[in-house]
């Protein structure tokens, strides 16, 4: 029973007791009068009282009203403030909220509030001291955590760690970008992705495939393998091919074993490689080789037949010329097939070049050394902007510089070259790399020939030309002559590191954000062990969401303007995993509502409609419990779209308004701002979908321990308690 119910019950008991006592007093007075007076006096008194009893009854009723009013005022002054003080003190006891309780009520209650504030201050001092000790003791752990984050961030391979239920508990940035590229549907918002903490890996991989690989790992463990792993190749819904290597995460302590004798596992690690491009290239090479072999087999047969006929000494000249023509045609056809194979192989080689950020001074230093080693030409110190970074494929670019220097030496007798690097004029996104020499000038035709010829360095002929290198860098190449300095130079126009193209998830991506996304506590969650209704609130994954709408009447045509959502996994708010999307409502936005939510018609122009947004939000909220403030309002908008969208949000829903009424029934307001103020939660971005979702999520995390204080630990208990509140009767 709540404190409010107990207080109201006591008040009614006191009122009932007062009414009963007054009735007893009237009865006792009448009885005493009857005993004192004799029969004659009583007989004479009754006519006198006849018709005059109503003033007595009225006086008694007025007395009762006065008693009730006095008791109510007494309760309001002495009892109710004490109950409210107890509820607010419970917040301070069960959460980490630190705020001063306002004094109210009787002097004794005010003094008690002051004592509570002093105790809270003392507790906060002790907590700060304890936190300092914990921070000091956790320095070693934080260092290991930082090392892990750095390792995960720098890995060029996608890594995902899951618990045995397939829930993702760790992934690096490389994996996030790769999974984003694997999504078959276009992303409407950053949250509409396949990967996220607490989400299921089976949204990407078939459950049976993963289970089979895990079975293989466990069999190897039983056989005593030191480093067991399994590998499989699978196709995603977007048609991509992934090579996946699985490694086990062993239970701690390692002494634990399964009944079959294998070490117990707590999860598994997946290392992913997208092999779609490799597969396509290998398929293309197979087709080329097949065409070459099949075509050559026929040509060789024709050549053999022609040669056999040409061996006859008495062969007529016309016949001999005819068979010689067959030989020439077949040789020409074989040559063309070989040239096509070489060209296609070179094209495939060119597309596999990795681009990288490189300090310009480092590139010129390495190129100078390579030129000297290959040609023996002396290279003076390079002219270079020390702060200039380039986005290049350094190996092929250095090969082009060595090739050009070697041809200058061999064909024009150049005895020295130099390198120069500078920003490309007014464009800070481009740079000029110059190979400079003094000596004889050359024609435009010569420069073009050098640019198009396959590069030759010593005895090695490369399947690339200078133009191939330039095109790969989306740059340019030309020859200039500086008559003032009596020098000539080849100039490469190259991209700088600040002018990077949009990030390609098939290439290695550097990311300096740390730490990476991880939560090791998810190992402790096992959704298979119990029904959802009996699952503790602390063990569930939540999607906390909010909507901004054109108005307050979903049944009368108001529409959603924006959806914002965030996730809570294992009791932690994942601020980096959010869903935020403006929605075109398909109707006018009332001018009166714009100052509230701040969404103008210009902001939603060109945005997707609700039927495009709902599938992405449905996928984001999949396998989670929905949480909202005044959830009946938001859910009504979603429910009205079920028939046209075909999407049903049938997961459990928790409402922070109702849960606040469960925890604090005596408080005057359960508006989101009022609850946030009680919990000392900063409100940022009020009446924006994402802002309200974030505040609601923080409030919900504060409510969970207070619900536990009232014996409400599971999802089923929370829903049952919420349904008993007055606010649960509201309908939309």
C-alpha cells in the first residue's frame, strides 16, 4: 500500500471516529437527562422539545463539519508534508540525485527536512571520497580498457563480439561502416543500421549458420585445440558476400566446463571480410582464362591442320597461300585474346590500389631515395611545405617518378633531378608535385608518349602507365618549362588529405574517436532463460522514443512530424545510438503549433513520409521494450498507421508518466519537466523528439531503483502497477 493511500485511510478513520464519539456523547447526554428527571418531569419535557430538535441536529452537523475541517487542516499541516518529505527523501536514498529538499509544513517537519539535507550533504561527501578511491583503484583497469579501445579502433578488419544469445556487445568503427554498407534499404537516419549494442547479429546472419559454426568451435575445444575457430561464407540481404571467422570467448574462470567436458563459453568473436569484389574479380579472371583456353584450343587445332597440309611438297601455290592465311588469322586471333587478357588484368590491378593519407615530406623523402637507388642521380633536399598532407597511393606514385627520372637520364642525358611539393595555387584541396631538371627541352608528342607507355624500371615492365597513376588519383599531369630558371619539370596534380572523397567502407578507414562501442556486462544477460514478463527491468533492452506532431488529435487527422529515439541496454543510455528523422506530414502544419515544436513547413519539405520512415524505426526498435512519456499519445499515432504500413509495434510499452505516479503518488505534477526537476535531470531540447527522448530515458533510469524499493522488479510487475494508476485511464 502506498504512503498516500495510508494517509488517506488514517484521515477517514479519524473522521469516522469523531462522528462515532459525537453520537455517543449525544446518546450519553440524553440518557443522563432521562435518569435525573422523574417520570412527571420527562412527560412535561417532551412536549417542550417537540419541534425544537432540529437546532440540536444542526448544531451537531456544524460541529461535525468543523471537526472534519480541523482534522483536514491538521493533516495538511502536520501529516501531508511529512509524507511528501518521505517520498522526496526516498528519491535521494534510492538514486544518485543530489538536491536540497524544500522546507514546508510544521516547524518539526521543516527541521526534519534540514536534517535530511545535512545527511545528504554528508553522504555526498562520503560518496566523493569513495569515488576518489575507486578512481585511484581503477587506473589500471582504465589503462587496459584504453589499450583495448585503441586496438579495436586501429584494426583494419571488422570485429564484432556477441554473447551466446547473439546480442552484440562490442564492435569497432570498421564493423559499423561495413554493416551500414551491407544494408539493402537506404538509410533514413543514423539509427537505421544493422548494428548496435544489444541488437541481434541474426539480423545479418542466419541463426542456423552461426549455430553450426559455434558447434564446430565447441567440438574443437573438446578435442583440446588451443585456438579453435570456424570459418564460413554467407550472402547478406544486400547481395554482398562475407567471409566470417569465428573465435570463442571462454567463460571466466576457465576451470568451468560444460557437461560434455569442453570449457564453458560466454560468447563469440566474429571477424568479417567483404569478399564481394574479390569474388567478382576472380570470376572475371576465370571467364577470361576460360575464353582464352577454349578459343586457343580451336585455334591450335586449325594451326596444326594447316601446318600438316603445308608439309606436302606438291601443294599447289594457291592452296599453300590459303593455308598460310589460316595460320595468320589464327595467330592474330590468339594475339588479340592475349592482349585483352593483359588489359583486363591490368585494369583489375589498378582498381585494387589502396589510397592513404601521407605526409608530403615523407613521400618526397622516400621517392628521392628510390630514384637514387634506381638511377644513381643525385637528389638535393626537396622543396616541400612541411604541413602538407596528401591522399595518395604512394607505391605507384613513386614508381612513376622513378620511371620518368630514368627516361630523362637514358634519353636526354640528364645528370640531376629534384623534387618540389606545394599547394596547388589558390585551391587548398590540391597540391603540385614537380619532378624538376635542367637540360634539353622535349616536345609535347614525347611527353604524351612517355605518359601513355607502360612504365619500365630496369628490366621490369609494369602493366601501368603514368596516365593510369594520374587517373587513379583523379588528378592531372603536364610538362612545363621555366625559362627564367632555365629548368623544366613534370607536374602532378594530386589531392590533399583534406579533400578526401566520401569514405568507402571497402577501404581502411582511420577513426580517432575513442573509446569504441562496447559493453561487457551484456555477457550476463540471457533472454532465453525466462519469459519476458518475468525478466528484471535491469536486464531488458529499451527503445525510448518521442514524437512531435501537427496537433493533439491523431484520430482527427493530425500527423507525425518527427520521430526521435535512443536506446538503453544493460542499464546504460547509449547516446551514440539514436534515431532521429523529420517526416513530411502530408498536410499543413498549424501555425499555432510551430512555436511549440519549432518544425516549419520548409524543414519537412523533401523529407520522407511516414510510410517510408516507419520501417526504419520499426527495425531500430525491434526486440526491445518501448518507453515513452505519456506513451498512449505516441502509440496511438503508430497504431493508426498499422493498416496502411503493415507494421505492428506489438512489443511491451512502459510509460514514465504512469511509473512516476506509481513511485510518487503524492506529487502534484507528473509532467516531464516536473519529474526531471525532482531527479535533477537537465532538460535540453524540450519539445524536440530527440531531446524529449533523451530526457525520458534519463528519467526512466532514475525510476528503476525507486520501483525496486516498492518491490517492483520485473516487466510484468511494472506494467501491472502502471495499469492501476489513475492516469492509465486516459485514452486518445
